[in-house]
C-alpha cells in the first residue's frame, strides 16, 4: 500500500531541508514510466472474456453461418432447415475455439497479433479435423470453412483495433491531458506562492513534486496501468491542492480492500478528484471532505469518489463535462460493455463511481 505522505517536511536543525517525499515521488514516477515503456511494447489481441467482444464474435459467427446456409439453399422453404444443420455442425468447433480463446486470452495478449492469430488458426484447424472425423463428415470442406470464419473474425477485430487506436484514442487522451495540464499547473503555482515566504522548505518540496507529477502527465497514456500508479498520481495532485486550499480540503482514503494488482486506464481517477475539488471544495469557504474508496467485489473493481454536494455550485463553474465524457469513452474503449460510470447526488453528497472488470497485473515486481 502506498504511504500517506504529508505535505510538510520534518523541521529539525540537523536537517536544513527534507526531500524525502520528493525522493519517494521520483522513485514512484520512475517505476511508473518504466512500466509504461514495457507495456507499450505489448501486443493487444482481442480478449474474448470481454462481454462486448464476445457479443460481436457471436454476431459475426451467426452472420457467416447464415450466409453459408443461404448460399447452399436452392429453395427458400429449405433455408431454415439448412441454417439449423449448419449451426449444429459448426457449433462444436465454434464453442471449442471460443473456449480456448477465452481461457488463453491472458497468454495470447502477450504475443504479437500475428503470433496469437497463428496459434488460433492452428488450433481451429485441428479442432475442425477432429470434429469432422467425429461427425463422419468431409474434412476438406469443414476445415476451410472454419478457417475462413476465424480469419474473418480476426481481420474484423484487427481492423477495429487499428481504427480505434491509436488515432481516436490518442486524440481524446491528448485533449484530456491538454485540459488537465494548464488548470493543474496554475492551481499548483498559486498554492506554492501561498506558502513560499512562510514555509520556503515546503514550497521547495512542492515544486519538486510538481516536476515529478508533470513527467507522468506528459507521457503517452494509452495502456492499462497498475492502480497503485493512479493512486500515487492522485495523492500527489491532492497534496498540491492542499497547499492552495489548506484546512478547507480534507481527503479520506479507503484502500484497505483495494486489489493492488488491478489494472486501470491511466488518468481515470485524478480528473475525478480534480472535479471533486473544483465543484465540492472551491465554491465555499467551509471545510469539506473528499472520500476516495477502492474495493473489489468478485470480478469487478469499484472506484468511488464522494465530495460535498453544493446545489449553488453552478454559479461557481458551468461544469466540466469533457473530462467525464472522456473517461466514459476510454472505459468503453478498454473494457467495452464491461465497465460503467455512474454520477449524481447521493445521501447529500455528490458521488462518482467507476465499475471496472478486474484485470490482474502480470508484473509482480511492481506490486512489491
């Protein structure tokens, strides 16, 4: 678990200045960037465990079987019979290939796309031959049909992946980061200026933390990252906001049930925390509390952010829906129909909740 770092360094005469928090932040930042470089080289093969991808694959399968049934049907009255026979004959092969694909997705996604596709083609050919012998049918016909169907599915997902990434995804990520950087930079500078004369050591440590934080914000953020990285980024952001807002900002972290090996999209929590500060703390001079909780419920990871709900906050800011819509879009891109975001007032506070599928990190060293 990540240490709860304070903003002020230790005040002892033997140590004229303390840079322990900054050293910790720099080490954490270096680890984040190193993991990002490694993950950028990993291939992205469709994960058939994903509900959305599985649904698309099933639609393609039914469409191709239907097309085959139509092509061999001489009379319209025989279409339903031929379709039923085609589905019955192809279902064992399709189910076997689908099960192997889903179970092998973690290993397949670590290979290059053509390597994973080659393994699936070989497996499909073997299963089609075995099924042809078992059903006493003609192998020279069933094997090519199975391979054509699989190739169509692989080409579809490869084309879809290239269409969505990196062009659209990177453009949206850059738009989000372009909004985060100046707003965060101005607030952080104001916070540092507020304590520069009274607490120069604290201001110096904050400036070093800002430099480390912007190294992470400026990098390319396209792949999933360990949730600890996002927690580190958000902690650093809120520590700097604490300089500006002082006792008005209180943060409660509930991470005792957080799965430390879970993977999440980058920059998914920090913008929500920024909105919580922007709309829940800034509009009033009273102290407010932001509560951030991360838990795991069976195969899902739940990230919940709560902040004071101020109905008059609309006069303070017109709202920043771009960050929320961007997060929704990236959740759909990474997880398809398996992820969702729910926002709105609840029990007198404003709550944003992300529900993500539990994707486990394979980098065990990163969890130490």
